[in-house]
C-alpha cells in the first residue's frame, strides 16, 4: 500500500466520519425543531385553557355578584373593591399620560387629538374650568416669629 493509497484511505474514513456527524447534527436539529414546536403547541393549549377558566369565572361572577348571601360574597366584594380601585388607577394614569377616553369606542387617545384614531369620532372637549383663585398669603419673617414668641 502506497502513500497515495494511505491518503485515500484516511480521506475516505474522514469523509465517512464527517457524513455521520452531519447526519447526527441533522437528526438533532430535526428533533430540536419538533420539541420546540411541541412546546409551543402545549403553551398555546394551556393559554386557551386559562382563557376559558377566566371566561367561566366572569360568567359565574356575573351570576352571583348580586346575591349577598352566597358563599362567595366576600370574594365578590373583594373583586368589586379591587375593580373600583383599578378604574381609579387607570384614570390617574391617563391623566399623567395626558390621555382621555373616546366617548364612542372607549379607546385611549391623546388629549390634543381632534379625532379618535380607532373610530374617527370627533373628540368633544369639556369647557374650560374657571381658573382657581390665587390666595395671597402674608409672608412672615423668622425674626417676626421669634420676636413675638419673646414678647409672651
């Protein structure tokens, strides 16, 4: 066996080794893709189940929310209190963000908009409130305060 034959033999073994490695990588990649797809599907189905639970809870809440004698009255009351608090917080946030709610569709829009981005309704602006009266206060120096304390 000559040098050239040895090189051909080594090259052939190397080629087979590379081919086996490529097949393993391909197989691993396919398996990884299948696992990822399956995990994504599991997450989607779990999300759908959670959405259904939420909807069921809302339906049940609507059925029992006006019955103060039911066994869930304290939970219903808690939900109502938290919902009211949530609405107050949302309103405060909208004020801080200089936003208002569209009277037609309920979308959040900037105060300076003329029309709603979502439905096209013209934004009606409340008439300006009269400016608050400025209350003048008398400025008293520290010396005057201390001198009146000394007089007593």
